[in-house]
């Protein structure tokens, strides 16, 4: 041990909650989305029934102020003094200032209406979400008025021969201060930084002491991209760039998800193909309106109007004049430009161009163009494939369906394909759905026969009784046994054993049964009949196999759509 460096440092508590910081902490600590947080906070603000009286538990939850009323500060200090003693209180109440330039401090920070109303005393009156959020708000508010936490930081410089040195750092908590109540969460750790660095505790050593070398660990660090946004870090970024107001963060995130511009996986946002197309289109053609500073600049102009420094009509007129001109210019864009169609190569068999584009049923690959004498071929992208990364080889592999896999022992041809209800096998005139991990692109003939045998066995167990020379059967259905002749279904009396029914009894029950309603409430549909055999008729959209239904950016020509149906659809399996 060559030298020991000791320092004492303090960590101050975080300010009380604003709308933004509440959404961030609820996401980190409770796993709540922004909409769920705001909905629950609204309930706490409006009031809950406590002993027959409606009591509002928190102050207004749409605010970007961090200030607290004098009476609230006085009550907080009394509660802290009673619970943690005089040493937990700073000499004077803490005063916080808002960092956001466009903050509208019309309200206080989000705090309990009464600090004396602790979470335990109201827990029985609240739903689980309300109880967890109230506890979070109560603890944060209490902690913001407590003493800072004190740490001893230690750095050891270790000599290992001439010119060689190692350094070890760590810290120990001396006085918990506010950390006895609450500690703020963190979104992400910087790449290459030890997330436990601040909590590492070192043993007590003396200068000159020899330490045993247990081992040397070598690590290599590479530059990594920033982590993808979580709801918490996205809200933080919106606030930092002054995009929108605190009350709009939840609706911004809901719009991204509802329009399928992004997906949320492991609490991280990932852009979809639709999201990438919309983003690229807006940044190319409406750059100034999606600039990070656009909202902040507009807020400044609106604030000037509120102060009487500008007139609102000239401001809106100037905005609309430029915006309308740009809209008119962009109206001439072709669908191909909007849909970001991308040519990825040439089909070696036909010599026609292969492109990937967005359709009404999601992204798909197209061989050929609408100007060709032959109609184009279409195939939807598989889950996990992306428009901007799919290769020609991967695209051509999508056209191997339908795959013929041989025949059943009865001589029926087996075909693997994907239709509007998902992947399936067809054997003869019957169908069976394929479920993961079975894949129509890779399933073997042997496995296909196994799936068919399982289906046949399930069908055999489904039939309780049948009558030769008729279509009447007694079947096990989803909701119990029933009688059918293929056109109508009839219930079985509760006092009868299904297997003991006679043909005459079944005919009478079917005759008395109501007509089966069709898809739109009209009678006449056959019992158990699925959609028409669109595989034969060729009347299903081309990108039917696409896994995600997305807003239409590009729709293949109707005639071309019919062409592709022979490869991508099937009747709904029984």
C-alpha cells in the first residue's frame, strides 16, 4: 500500500416530483408506463373515500414546478423531527428552483396534501397501484427536506514493483441522511462504468502493508451505442429538449405505441418499419417541424403573446403560410417515395427487379413491377425481418412457399404455407395449424406427418357418435358436447348421455334448433364452415402473411393482389 486518500463527501436529496420526474421514477421503480402513472395520480388527486369522506391525497399532478408551500414545508419538518429526530433536519427548509427554461410554475410540486398522512395509514383505502404511487410521492417529498447523506470515499494506491501501480476506490456510508427514506433511481450506466463503483466497500489497510495478489483480470471495452430509450429516459429527453409540455408526455408515448411506430420490448423502445418510414419522410420533407428546437421556439413565441409583446394572428398567419405552401409542394410525391420502396436486387430466375416496400398489411417483398406483362409476386416479411436490412437472399427465400412435403400414407399431398390465420399444413382437403417451433419454411416431411397424425387423433377424439348414411354427428365441442348435421348445431339435453342418443332423437333436436347466424347476423351459413377457400379463388391481399397490420403507406395494385393469394392464404383450420 503506497498511499491512502480519504475524503468525505455528501449527496443531496433530489427535489420533489414534477410531472416529468414522477413519470420517470414510476417507470424505474414501479414499472408503470407514463399513461398508467398519470391515470393513478389523477385518482389520488381527485380523492379516495376514507371513512366515508372523499380525500384528495396529493396536489395537482400536472406541473413543472419544484417549489413547496410554506405550510407544507412546516408540516414536513414536523413529521421528519418526530420520525427521525432533530439531526435529520437541515437548519433551514430546502428551496428548489426549476431548471427548465419554459417552466410554467402555476402549481406546487407534486406532494402529499398532508405529510402526516403516511402510506401505512391510508393503505387499506387504496388500490395496489394507488398505494405504491402514493408511497413513492410521500417518500420523495419527505426526503427532499432531510439532511444530505455523508460518505467516506477511499482511494488506495498500490505499488507492484518499480513503475507499476494499481488503484482501488470505494466508499462507506457514514450518515444515511435522506437515504434512510428514499434514494433516486437511475436509468442507465455509462458504457465501461462499474454500476457498483459507488457502493464498493474496501477493507481497512495501513500504508506499507503488503497485500496478497490473488489474480489479475483483464477486460477489453468497446465503444457502444447509447442504450435505447426506456419510458423514463424518453420522458427525460423530451423535458431536456423542451418538446411538449409535462401533460403531453403520456399522450406522446401512447401515440408512438398505438400507431405502431415503436414496440416496447423489455421496457425499451424499438422502432418498427412503419416508424422508420414515417421518421425518414418527416425529416426529409418537413425538417423544420420535427427539429428538436421547434416546440421550444414556439413556446417562446406564445409566451411573448401572453406577455402582450406579440399579436397572435400575425404569428399564426406566418406559420400557416409557410406550412400550407410546403403541403402543396409535397402533394405531388408518388406513393413509392412515401412508402420508401427499396430495390434490393434482381431475381435470378425471371430477371425481374426485387423490391421491399410497405403495404396495408405490413412490409412485403415484390418481384416485378405493375408495368410488367405478368403480374408481380408478393411475400410478406417474416417476424424479425426489417425493410432496411433484408438481403436479396433472404427476400427470395420468402417465395419458397407453398412447399410440397410429400404425401400421407393415404396418398394425400402435404403442402406447407402461410395464410391469413398463420402458418399451416394442407393434406388433401384438410388443414392443420402450425405452432412454434414448427416453421413452414423449414419443417421436415417427417415432422409434418407427426403434426398431421396428432391432428387426426384429436379429430377422432372429437367424434362421440356418427350415423351412417347421414351427416349427423355428436361431437365434443369447445363448450361441451353438441349435435350437428353440418348446417345447424343443436344442444344436448342435460339429462341425456351424448353417446346414448339415437338418430331419431338427433334429427328432432336439429329440426328444433334455431338457424345458424351468418357473419353479419343473417342465417344460412353452414355450421363449422370457415371462410371461403380463398386459396383456390385467389381473393386475398398479397401481404396477407405479414405479421403486423400497419397504416397504409403503399398498397399494391388490386389486380396484382389477386395474383399473390394463391401462395399466401388458406381456409381457417377446423
